[in-house]
C-alpha cells in the first residue's frame, strides 16, 4: 500500500552534505526543498518522500565518489532516472534518511557502430533520445514504452522495462551486451563489452538489470541495435471478443512472424476514457466495438509488401468474423495517431479519477479467461468499479486497471486497493501468471514478492543482496522487504 507518513527532519549529517557539495561542484547538488520536492515523489502521487539533497553527478567518477562518501557515512542512496516508475521505485523514504542520486547529467552517447549494431550510451540519456541516435545512423533501438520521452536508459535497464515490442524483440535485458556499474562500495565495474559471444563465467550484467538499483548503479550500457526498418505499418482493428484477438494474432504469425512487432489490446472502456480525456483523439473506425487491437508490422526489406499482406490477413479475419472493422495506416502521421490512442491510456485513466493498477501477465492462450474472471473478481470487491484492461496482449502482459466508480470518493476507493490487487492476483496465480509483468517491484510490491517467491528463490535473492550491498545502502525498501 502507498505510504502517506508525514515527513520528519533529515538525519543526514551536514558534514556529508558539505563533502558531497564540494565533490560535485556548482550545479551538482540540490538542497532547497522546492528543488528537491519533484525528486521525492512519484508521478502517480502514491509516495511523498523527503530528502536532504539530490546529488547530480556528471560523470561515472562523480557517481563513484558520491557512493564512496555516502557508504563511509552509512547514508543510503536512491538512484533515480526519469522518475517514471509505476511502483514508486525511485522515491526516497519519508523520514529524510536517504539521498537521491539523479543520473540525468550522465547524458552522453559515447559510441555508435552501425556495422556492429551497438550503441554505447550513458544512463541519463532518455530512451527517446537513444532511439533517435540509433535512427540517425539508420539503425533501430527496438525498445518502446509509453514514457520513453522521460524515462532514462539507466532506469529502463535497472527495471528491465518491457513495453510494446516485447513479442518481437524481448525486454530491456535482451538488448544489453555490456554494462558499467558503480558498486555499493564506490568501485566501478567496467563491463562495457560489446560482444555477442562472451561465455566467461556468471553473467553479472543480468544481475544488475532488473535489480531496480538495489545491487549497483548502472552508469552506462552497450545496447544491441537492429537494422532500421525500411517499411512500417499499423492497423487499428475492432474485435468482437478477446478470443478473436488470439485468432487474429495466430493469423498474423502464420502470415509473417518476423514482421509482427506489436500486438496491443484495448477495451471499449479504456478507449472511451482516451477519447473523452485526451484532446485531439478520435476513433479511426466508423463504429465503436467491445475490443480493439493495434497491430504493427515492420521490415528492413524495402520490398516486403507489408500493406498488401496486412490487408489480406485482415480480410481473411473479417471473413472469419474475428475482425469487424479495421483501418490500416496510410502515413506515418496516421500510424502515430493509432499509437497515441494506445499510449495515452495511462494519462486518460489518471484524468478519470483514482485508479488501482495491476501490471500482470498470463500465458497468452489464457488471456480471455483471465479478462473475464478478473473483471468479475474486481466487481465483487467494489460494485460499479470501472474495469479498464489494456496492454501488450501479444506477450501476455495485460494492464488490468481499475478506475473508481463514478461518484465514489477517491479515498474510499483507494481503501480497497489491496483487496482489489489480491482479487486480481488470485486469478493470475491460478492461471500460472505473474503479479508484476514489466513494472517491477519498487515500493508497491515487496510484500507480494516475498509471498509469491517465498522459499529458495527469495532466500537466493536475499543472499545476492547481502553479497553485493551488505550495508543495504542502495535503494533500501525497494524490491526486498527490509
Ligand atoms: C503502458 O503500457 C504502461 O502504457 C503503463 O506500461 C500502464 O498505466 C499503466 O498501467
Ligand atoms: Zn505497459
């Protein structure tokens, strides 16, 4: 549950703040509460932390110096990138005992090799800027998430972000060939190798990816790129049922599995919120439907004939009653407008009132059963609840979100958060799914992790944490219960 504890006085020694200020120089540290406040809360407004200082190192050496000074004073650090966590993963505690370490000034593209298809990049570069750097060299960085304009590479890797292209290109961890990490004692591990084959002992980089800053601080990475697509096309399809969505997914795979890069799901309820709350959006079809899919195909071949192929598949799906209507993008602007309908779901949901989010995954064939059972489970907890499922159907990840019933007080609705999450998770568990598909654990889900992974798995995680961060100075209170 989100904490709302009042802020207490800072317990960080002034001598440490002074030493950090001296090490970081002008512009390297924020201490005024008006300046630090945005770093101490999350965009969802679930957590309101407090910090005596936000450290803003501009190089890996400066990050290492911050960690060394803080370790010597036993003061914990909360690494932070774009602060777009869905689970409070980058906010400091309320008691003022933790300092925020922002990676945003480590913002250089160090190298890009279009033949090797590798990008060596620092933690503070936004995902969007990293995509643009790849594009400028006729390459593709195929990681795409709704918050990519703000989310930074360090956070994207530390949380192993998923997103829209997982079904074709995998999650963030699948892109990483090498890492540079500042360890809990302030030493620097230079693992910035860019090899496709390097079978030399334990794969350390994968430990840090997805650890949410609790094992080390990622300062740079080597990412694997792809050739730029020569052609890209999207379709927005109306569907009668979730079962029809699976049939359509199967058809697309049979037609050209390599070209299918996204298969996203939207419900009538979610799309209605977008159309109502996001200016300039409109349904690209003549009539509303109970379910929608956003499909994207891409190919590096200029003669792939994506449009003709997609139209053939959609026509066959219509014939079979799996699709009732569809629009195929005729321009980049139209493709972007389809994506906007999908990517504005979070914002539309925020504008519609208080919400409870369930970032879950189940095996793809179980999605129709999951949607039906989870909706019933939510309605049993809060009658009149608005069920707003959407997400990455092609990889099994559904954002099974709830919005407060019209007219219900937000606080009364949020009081049911835990019961609602439990109700959904019971169905997820039953279907062999995960309680956190792509958003991680942060501060919201350590208790869930402890219960879902209890036994040898949790014990191993604790031993790894103890080995890499014995004094628990890196992002305490996240991932693992203290
Ligand atoms: C997305 O897919 C993000 O748009 C956010 O993962 C999901 O708001 C959400 O629940
Ligand atoms: Zn998502």
